[in-house]
């Protein structure tokens, strides 16, 4: 069953406007019951870690999800606001049977979502999500109602944040410190508002914080990785060596160099992969990225004999391909960066620490390190649509795409796809000619609006 055929799960769990189907308390309870049913294995008391970001609706969904799990005889470990990778870490650390994250990542506060981790800290495979969706829809487990002492219990884990901070610190080389460095950290008023500043401070940096006063409604609002402008300004104002902008659930990062210039996920991948190749820690001499990554990443990695393998969009697919190939590093242009020797999912703070380790060990500023990568211009457009239909069945859209590919020739590419998290079609046209990219992308967008808008 593909993403197009599924009604609940997209590329990153279930997501929507909070308190509107499918993101209701009733659905959260059903998802909890279905997850509990799929993880049953043996007679032991099953446990699920449940965490969230800072959205107002997190309280409602947390209680409902926990209730569904408990109603199936599963105990719940509530860790409160914690980054998505922190919940993955706690799932492994607690030897839990699964983990659940209540977050809509980079979306505005009125949205929310639920995504699951398996006991090994990796996101659930597609087939397990399909099974959960089936159980929710066909109501085949409604009759399963444990009673008496078989009903689950919920516990608060008070030291989850501290444990995750220690885990992050241990990912930084023990022979290095951040003494003497100033770092700007924008937490997007999201899940990392406590843990991220603590990590960099405890490693010795002077930390200038932004986006650390969540009120339930200001997550991602004009801050964080989606809006890095204030981070860039703060870097220049404070004389910082690095700016770090996380998103709402802190599984992605965008950084700024000491001049206040944005360095995106592709550039970070180039810097870190080349350093890992030099130190012979880049397994299979391979980096896994998505179809959205710039051709400039291919060129930078090729210079040092590193192969780039591409997947469809979604960090879950990057991780799956990394595991299949035995690769140790991969990520997305948007800032999901996965260091499999350290973590099982994208982790913004960990990625920033790995980048800082390169800068500190080589004694070079980020602006100098970033010279190893030159982005090929990309025109990205998002077109809101009213329905999803097979793009291959839309003749005018296909004609516009084929025409764009013909005009680009061999020095560019076109990518048109449905978003996995929003009702939008995403268009990418990439070539050295920015003006031509813009014209061709607009032509494709016009045909999509006419067919699906």
C-alpha cells in the first residue's frame, strides 16, 4: 500500500489540524490501541514511551494516546516535551516495546501529528503502519478489553531530558571541547527548548538562545529552521562562530556560518561526509540523500571518491536505504541528518555537534569548510491542490514536464511530486540557469493549478 493509497499515514506519521479528523482525541486513542496490538510479543509487561513537542493540543492527544495504550494492557512512560530523536533514544534506553511522538514537526501550532518508533528506535516500516491503519479502520480489535490488573499504567519519567543531554554530549569527541566558542541556538519554541542550550553550555560554549519561551502557540512562528533570519542576525550581532536553528521537534537543523550566512543540509552533508571519508569512518564510502538534494552534493562528494545514493523524499526512506546498504551517513537538504553510528533517526542537535567537531578539530571557520560545496541553483514551488491524482494521468502537466526536461538538456533535472505531509504538489527545477529554472517551474505550476487546483 503506497502513501497515495493510505488515508491516515503520510511520510512522517499521521498529521492534520488538531481536533479535526484524523487528528482527534478519538483517533489518538484508536491509534494507541492498534499500536499496542501490533507490538505484542511474549508474556512480558509491554511498555511504550510517549513524548511530545510544545503545542497546546499535545495535552489532549497525549492523554488520549496513553489511554488507548493502557486500555490494551500496555504501560506508558510519559517523558513530556522532548525532541523526536530524544524519544527514539529513550525508547532504546528504556528497553521499551515502542515509542510514540506527538508532534507536527515544522508545521504551525494548530496542526499536530503522531508517529511511532519500533523498539530499536527506528521509525516503523510501511507495512506496520499499514497494519495499524487496518486495525483502526476495520475495528477488529474493539472486543479486546483486558480487565483488573491487566489494564496498563502510566508513569512520568522525570529525568528523560537529563538522560538525553548526556547522550548528546557523549556523541561529541571526548578530546574536544567548545571552550571559547559562542553559539546561537534557536529552538523554535519547540521540543528542544531546554535540552539543546544545555548540551552546548555543558560542553563549554557561550550560548545565545532564541525561541526558548514556548507558550503552546508560538512553535515555529517566525523562528527556527523554517525562519533562520533572526538566528543569522544574532550570529553577526554576538560575534558567534555558529548559528543553529532547529525545528519544532528538533529532528532537523539549519546552520549559519560566522558571517551569518545560511548553510543548508546539503552543505552540512558535504562537510561531514568529506571529513568522515578522510578519517575512514564513512562506511561503504557512500552517502544516502533524497531526490531533493542538489547536484552540487554529487559533485562535492565525487571529488573525494564518495558515492551518492538517492531515495524518495522522507528521512525514513533515507534510513531504510542506509541500513540496506550498510552506510553510516545520510540525510536531507531540509536538515534531517542521520549519523547511524550515533543515532537511529535525524537529530538536529547531534548533527550540529558533529559539524562543530569537524570545525574544532580542523581549526577552521564554517565559512571555510563550506567552500567544499557549491549549490546548483534550484527553483522550488509548492502548489496547493484540492485532490491527489496520478500525475501521469494529466496530459497537460506531463507535456509541461517533458518540455522542461527537453529545454534543460543534460545539465539539469525536473522533479514533480505530491507532498507526503500537506495537500500540495512540490516542483523542483534545477540547472545552472536560475532564470530558466523559474520560468519552467512556473509553467509546470500553472498546468497543475489548472488540473488540480
